C-alpha cells in the first residue's frame, strides 16, 4: 500500500500560472483592440441602403441627434424607429435629405375593397424629422357625417389655407390610383393632408383606412418630372459643424464623425483611435476608443479579471481538503 505522502505526490497539482497566463493574453488583446479602433466599426450600409452622416446603425456613429433611430435587422433590413412603430426603409437620400419608408399596415392595391385597420403613422419631431409636403394621403370610406368630403374648388390651389378642413373627393390620385387605377369598386376616396399625428388619428376614427403616396422626382427637366408611388417621405436635417467638416476632410485625415456614447460629445473616429478634432491633429490626443459599440472596454477587462479570479478560487477550494470545522453554504466565500 502506498503511503499518504506518495499519494499526495501523485495528485495533480494546480498550476498558478495557467489562469493568469490567460488573463495576461486577454490584457494584450485588450490593448490590441484599443489600438485598432478603426472607422470600420461604423457600418456604411444596411443591405443596399447607404448609411452616412448624420445617421449611424452602430452606437457612437453619426450624429447624436439621430441616435437609435435607424435599426439594421439580422436579415439586413433597415428600419426606422418612430413612436408608432418600426418601418422598413426603402431608401435614404443625402443630396435631397429624406428617407422613404413603407408601412405594411397601410392600404395597397392588393387590398382592393378589403380595408384593414391601420395604425396612424407618427414622428418624433424633436429629432429633426418632418413629414414631407410631397406626401399625399388618401382616406377610404369615410363617414360623411363626421368628415367634410367634397370636391375642392379651383381657388384652393392658390389659397390652400382656406380649404384645409376639406377631404378632396375629386383629387387626381383618387381618380388615378398608382399602379391600380381601378382597384376600388363602389368605395369612396378623398385626399387630405393632416397637419400632425393627432389630425391623422382623428381622420382614422371616421375612415376605414388610409394610404400615403409620395411624388418621386425623376430628375428630368420637363414639367411632368414626378410620378406617384406608395410610401411615406420623411425629410430630415443634416447638422453641419466645423469639427465634423474637419474630421471628414481628406487632407486632415478623412475620419468619420461620431460621438461619445456616455457624454454625447463629438468625436472624430480615425484609423488609430478617436480624437476630439481631426485625425491629423498635431497634438494627436486620442480618447479611449471604447465609446463605439463593439469595442472591448476597460469594464470588460475588469470583468474578465474577476471572472478568472473567481474561477480559479473556486477550483482551488474544490480541491482543498477541509482541515477543521464544517464547510457549509453559510460560511463559504463563493
């Protein structure tokens, strides 16, 4: 029979270097990730839709005015988040700043006389968004007792403020529904531009449903250079700041405009880190690159350290013999 000493000698020894070697490697990777805080953290597209300033789909990119407004789903579908829901984005234009979205709840040609309940579309106007004047709204089967429905006279084109309360039954779009001019059979249609979300809700209380049509510019010079398409056009502002212009200037390093996710202060996202001015600033005072989502942070390193320490202590305690007393859940450290 082997002695107790020989048995102890044959027991596998716990290496003190193993967990701390792992921690050392984690720390090295941390600094490597920090030195590689590149602008590719800011995705420039979602599906086929370009994502440029002032927007961003990664937190810390773009302008803080539009933070968490655009969402890129796992299926690469760009969506606009509003108080009334999330809506698929068809396109974003930066030369003529606007977003084109679709609302699956709105009436479309396939519905015909099958009028499904629709939720009213709304915007948070504090985020520099506004409904475009190029939108037209069509309401179907409205109550004549609650909604003023009548053809608008010719003078309404010159003095529209005198005809605001009228839902126009003789509108061009009601007579020529885009893509399906004869989709309605015996149902009423009128065109009305709501001043805000509340007026849209009031209309839907007395109408079966509605749809939105925007006029798409074909980019040609003749008079008829626009065609109607279903969707909602949302206009937006592009905040222009000197620091953002400097940041984007190729001669100054060609960075990407972003912001600190904690303070929302401006940051220029560069190849070698983040600066508060521009990438080729002689002072080159880089901030921590961890403000952009996806970057390893100091908190995560501390968490890794604590996790390794806890794992190690648990392993040691599991191997250690009980020399005195009774080991219970009440007097255990972990």
